[in-house]
C-alpha cells in the first residue's frame, strides 16, 4: 500500500538543496498521488519495543497528540542505551506524530507541529498537511518506522536516518470514510534523512528533511 504523501518527501523538496546528510540522497517522488500515500506500518516482530503513536502532554509542557482508534505509528528501536540519542529519537517520533495529528485535526497550525518542527521542516510539513486537507483525505492503518540511526555533528545538531514501511496504512476519504486500498510495492518503503537542532527549551526540533521513496536500504 501507499498511504500518505511522504511527509518527509514533501519536506525533501524544499530542504534538499540546503541539507547535506551523508546517509541518503534527496530523490523523491514527484507524483502527487504517490506522494499522498499514507505511510503504512507493519506489525512489529518479536524483540522490538514499539512506542505508542500518540502521547499526552507531560510536565515539560509538551502538547497533546491524539490519534483516532484506526490509525497508529510504530517506532522500533526507541531505546539505544544512550540518553542523548534516546532523547533525539523520542522527539523525532513525536515530530512524525505531530504531522499526523495535524492531519487528523484538519489544521496546519497546531501547537504540536511548531513544537517539534522549525525552519524548512515546518514549512514543508504544513505544505504536506495542506495537500491532505485540500484533497479531502486522511488515513488509517499502521505505519512502521525502523532502522533509526542517530549521529551528532560538530555544531551540536543531530542527524536521524530511518526507514518507513507504508504497506499497512491507507488513504481515507474524510467525508465518506472510504478506504483506498493499494498494493504493496517497493515504493511502500521510504528512506528519510533528517536534521534536528536542540532549542532553548531542550526540544530536539526537526529543521530539515530529505526522503527517497523506494530506497533499496529500506526494502524487506
């Protein structure tokens, strides 16, 4: 299946020129329909520790993120044993969740979105969400995020490279609830390369995104 407009695929179009992360290229689908596919996730295998799709507000003042009962994101490898890397991965996951939360709410200016995204990544996320809303679409199913790797740069920023499996989530008409079932292909798997910067509040905000649909590194 193909679920959403690769959230980070849209982001890649605006960020590719400015972002140079070593792990992946900046190639993206230019097809509007394919770029609108919902990121789908497969059920996690044994030995994984998926995190919940949405989190409630906490004592740090983090905004509430809510998913409908028929949709969720699953993140593998949340705990690395390194506290700093784990903090980056947690905010990377919440950034992804915040974009979907905005889609479900039908808004492009949610608190969570600007909490976890900044600069070009915020602009591209809004463009991505608007595409969903303009088309009258949402999504349902499960999207799996896996092989997430964190590296730190000399300037203090972090790079997170990871894959998504969109084979089990699908576009849904917002009015009718009709699901657009699509077959699983190589394009159901997407490689993402992101830059995160820790802000004054201690949040690792995503500032740049590059993605490549159908990347060999993410194929099963």
